[in-house]
C-alpha cells in the first residue's frame, strides 16, 4: 500500500506529485515496493488509479486496507513521500515478516543527536538515546492484526506500528536506511535530489 494522503501544507502543495529527476515522488515508492517483491500496490490518495484517502493518515490506511483482498496475509504500508527507500529495504521488511513470529516489522535508525525534553522554551530533561530509534516506512504487518488495530486504535497514533503496539501486538525492527528520509519541506526535496546526485 502506498499512501499519499494530506494536502502537503508544510511543503506548499501535494508533495507526492513533486518531481524528482523528472518523475513524481510517488513513482519512486511504488517502484521500490514492486522491485522489492510486493505482488500488488494499492494506491491511496490523489494518485492516478488511487482510492480516496481520508483527513488523517490512519483514515487513508484504513481505506487502503478495505481495498486489500481478503485472502492476503501480509501488507506493507509505505509513505509516498519517502522516494529513496530501496527495494533492499522492502525485502528486509518482507523477510522478517515472513518468519511468522511477529505481528509487524518496521525499519528503524538509531537516534544520533542528544534528545531534550522541552517545556515552555526550557529544557526539563535529557532523554537517554541508547534505546531510541527513528521509525521509517515501509512498515509490514499481518493484515488481520492491522485491521483490528485500526478499529480500536488511538486517534493520536502517528504510525501504524503505534496502533499495533497499543493493541498488544509484537513489532520487530530491521535496519533502516539514512537515505529513506521523508520529504516534508521543500528543502527536504533538495536534500533528496542531492543524495541521488551523489549516488550517480
């Protein structure tokens, strides 16, 4: 599932349609999923052939889940705004999920910066970072578990793994990719383009 919900207010417009080397961002994510071993891609959002999403990301994912065939056991959920996630990353998520002992799998990166808790413009605590990791997509799940988690989950959850965790599911991690950054602001797109130029 490739999710392109939202209006891109921080980007200045629909970021999934922004061009990267002449191709819309969402093309990159779709192709990575297919090249990584996904059998079919459900497009959610204002995309050619896509189904309508919702006001929140979780609404869009729920709409995508409704379009997933009933005999499908596993699903990957990927942000259309992460164009440089590689087919290798997709394969890592699929491989770990296929081992059958977890409800979900997410790629993560260790947090490198010192993390501060701030309140009213003052530091109130320094958070030990040894066990802190940043979550990426694609995230893979047992379809039935993800559907149940969406039915009962917290409205404030910021990703699908949080919903599965809150429902008592087990979520494993695999190594993420620094280049698989999310495009949120225009300067992020410039950074992604620079990373591509370096790889060329």
